[in-house]
């Protein structure tokens, strides 16, 4: 089912505080023959939930995705086997049915199987497909949600997905279909007209086509866009551009996946909310939306 890549990392026992917290909170035991579908968050190990850490410490085998940072894997049970099963667009990847079959096989062998996914398993993570395969095979499972990149990753860039002076709705969209094409089954006219903020996952290879679709359906070419690469990690980088120039600017900057993309005026708030930039000396703007004068006048 996978490319056979099984890795071994230098792993050490979990911090005593984490073990004590898990015990005090009465977190569940990981029973043999179960599969836990766990979200690892967007990368920063500090964004792991206690449930995720509890799962890592008990699992017999960790079947992990391409977007799971190896720092997170170091929290795994030192006796656990780590098995890679990542799917990356444009690269040789295991088929989804083979991954699901592997989870069933391991669980039937009496293993505590941790299926570890970047972000949240149920947000463009195929967690629902894998869970249904487990149900079909009669395998008990547990879901552990994770911080999704479309919220947490943007937060690390200083961009809120909602702000009451900008938007009261946000739309999360996948940027490609299972075969790698632009999603044609989406109602792009309605998305363009109805959602003040759009967050795109896995859209780097189709950014030009998606931008064109949105502009043709009423979005402004000068609308702010931000791309956050390697969100929440030490090498995170942010490119601010506009909808009309986004594809060209990405190519010029040689910005590559993985990246989360946000379209909308919330991007302007980064001037005032780039907290990581402030740690490096950036002077934040107190009124990035230029609303203070308007508020004072009413």
C-alpha cells in the first residue's frame, strides 16, 4: 500500500508534564485493534492536542502523511513503527484504497493503529473516506480533530479568517480534484459573489486558472491575496499579492507547495497582526483597515 518507507527517529519519552496531564484528564486508552484518525495540526508541534499526544504515546504503529512534520513524530512511542503513506500532487503516491486496506490489515492484526494526518483529518484530509472503510470492515475507530492550516496557518501569518469589519462568512475550497484538475463541480460564480473571504487548500498548481475564474465571476483583480508556505514552521514564508497578479508573482518568487492561500480584505489586517514579524522588529500598524477616522466621525 505504501512505498515501503519505514523510518526510525531518535525518540524519547514524553515530557512528564504531558504524561501527568493526560492521566489527570482521564484521556482514553488506545485499545488493540482500534484505529485512531488523528490531526497533527499544520506543523508546529505546539499545536498538537493532548488527545493527539496521548495517541502518539500509545500507538503500536503510526501511519503518517506527507504533511506531518518529523518533529511531531518524535513524540511517538519509542517502540512504535513509523510508516509513511503520504499523498502529494504530481508525485508517485499510494492509492487511497490501499491506504485504507492497510489500516484494516494492521487493526485486524491487533495493532494500535494511529493514522496521523496534517491539519484536521476531516478538512480535505480524506479522513471521512478512511473512517467509512473502517466502518465497512467492522474496525472500531476514534477521531481526534486537529488545527487546520486554513485557520491556524493563517493565524501564524497574522491573518484572521473572520473579522467583523470585513466578513461574516468564509469559504474553504480545495484547489484540485482527485485527478489533479481544477474542481469543475464547484459553483464558482456563487463562491465568487457570495463569499467575502476564500481560503484555498492545495491550489498552487491551479492558482492562475482559479484566479481567472474568480475574476470572470466578479472578484476584483486588485483584491488582496496572501500565500503562506510551510505555515507555522520555522521556515514559514508569506507572499502578499493581488488576485490578478498572484500566479505571476508566485512564479517569480518560485514559491512552491505546500501553501495555504487566502483571498479577501482580511489580508490587509496582516499589517497590524503580524505577531511573528513583530518579534523580529516589524512595527505593526494600529489601524490596518483605516477605520479609526470613520469610527471617530460617527
